[in-house]
């Protein structure tokens, strides 16, 4: 049954991407948002999003919450539609880069982090087109056919790609030792992570970026891409995080990850309608 379900989902996504690729970028982005606004609130994931936003913003009234989640679905649909244009100059030309001076100089190695906010898929074209050898860490899609499709799209704008988890861990260390920069999205739950505050609640957070930074003495650079309007974006590359290791590795890792979660939270508070609320970021109540 799963085999049939996977094939149907894959076929539908292929048809959508073909349709979006054939349309002018603005129309494709609009249609993606329109479709997601119509379908998203009917999906089980909408209940997860509603619970999440209630946890993060307990004082947000119901009408505002509904509007915010409707805009979230719009943004998510646009991201999917824009994925079909990822490898083209049409999409990249809509991006305003702020903080370009914070990108690493040739021969320098950094650890980039961001979250599922705005159009996060545009981060890879930035480093790729600025000739920064960067290995992107990605989370596999449960449907292997869709995972392979998304991988093929991302490969057009990436120096290297590695999956999260044990399968990519050894290769990741090799990439770091080879001098590659690393980029990862770190706003999702990791059961084997460490507990860090996020919107006043403890959440399990992957500590890998802090561990690698401390072990290999590599600076951490925050980056994000925010949708300003329609199919136009502002990408911000921030200065490297400022922290001084104490020599107590567990304490240093927790301090760095707390600083990162605080920054991610500030981004979400600034643009709550552009964050990926449908992920199970917070633990279910007992």
C-alpha cells in the first residue's frame, strides 16, 4: 500500500512542478500559494500548526492566528512552486542580498545555519553562486521517490549534499576536514538532541553545529531569506556568532545552541506567517 501511495504522491508532485515550471515565475508562485491556502487548512498538519502557534503565542487571538496560518500555507505553497524555478536566474534575480560582506573569503571555512522561514531553499543558490564550497545537510523526505526528486533539484545549486543522521555523519566529517563550509537548517526537533529553550518551552535541539564549531574552531554564521512581497526576497547574512569557549564542552555547546535558538525565535516573532509551523517542534503534552 505504501508503494502505491508513494507513487501517486510522486506523480502528483511531478505534474505540479512541470506545470509551475511552464508558468511565468510570478504566476507560478501565486498559484502555489493559492492552492496551499485552499488545501492546507484541511490537512491533519494544520492541527499541528494550530497547536504549535498557540504554544508559541498564547496571547494571540483566534482571528490573528487563523490569518497567520493562512499566510503560512500561502508561503509554503509559494516555496514549492518556486522550487521548480530554483536553478534559473529568474528566481535568483528577485533576491536582495544584505550582509554580503559576512560571507567567508576564499579559503575560509564557516558553518551556516538557518531555519524553515521565508524561502529557505534560496540559501543554497547564494553560497553556490558566490563560489563558496558548501556541503548542505538535508532531512530526507519519507517518500523515497519525492526525496530523490527534491535532491535532483537541489543538486543544481549545491557543491555537496548529505542526509541528516548516521548515513551522512562520516561523510560530513570528511567534508569538514576537506575544508568545505557546512550549511544546515536547525529548527526541527531531534529526539537525541539536547534540551534548549524556544518560545519559553524546552525543545530537543540538534547540537551538531555547536560541537563542530568547538571541535574544529569554525565560526558559525546565521543566514535567512525572508519574503518581502510576492516573489521577492531579502537574504541576510549575519556576522558570525560571538562566543568565547570556556573549555567546558557541554556547557559551551548549550550556550551556543541557546544563542542560536534565541535568534531563530526572534526571526519567527518578526515573521510568524513565514515559519514552518507544521513540524512537531514541541513535545506533546503528557
